[in-house]
């Protein structure tokens, strides 16, 4: 007689076999007629121009990560809102602490300037020199 782990193992094994069989059948039955247009990079219906290895500004990645982090955290509010009345004041205080931590993270990202899309260009300090070289070094004559 099989244990519960044995049943789970057989279920997982059958799942892997069905997926592998489906992929193998698709590989056997598909037509194989490659041409230049089919092998080209697809970018939203536009013809690709230039090299694909272009350096993107890091702000794109930072904005995406900030959105992802806060979006995932806000998802935790929905189940809490559904059972809020049954959980009572403890759940309210717990969620208030959670939202306070989330707000602190939001404020940190805002103050750091990662939410500003157009960051000012950094100012490079320069040394102002006088037009007379002898005025810079009085010992040199």
C-alpha cells in the first residue's frame, strides 16, 4: 500500500511525463520552415534598429523594482480587508504597523530621489583659474 508521499510522488511523476510527452509531440508535429522574418527579433511590431545590447538607464530598473516591491506588499491588504471584522483590534494594530513600515520605505525611496524620473544632471566641481599664470604661483617669475 502506498503512503501519502508515494501518492504525491506518482502524481508529480505523471505530471512531468505528461508535460514531456506534450512537448515531444509538439516538436514532432510542428512544421519547420525557418526564414529571415521568423528568426528576427520581434519588438511590438516594429523593425528592430541597432544593436540589442544597448545600455539602458538604471532608472528603468529602479522604477520597476520599486513598483514591484510596493505592489506585492499592497496585495497583503486584500486578504486582511476581507477578514478584518473577525480579527478585531489586534489585526488592525498589526496592519497599522505593517503600513507604517511600508510608508517609511516609501518615504525613503522618495527622499532618495528614486521616484523622480528626471534627475538633475550632476554638477562637476571646477577650479576657477585666473587668466594670468603668474598670479597662480607667485614664486614663479
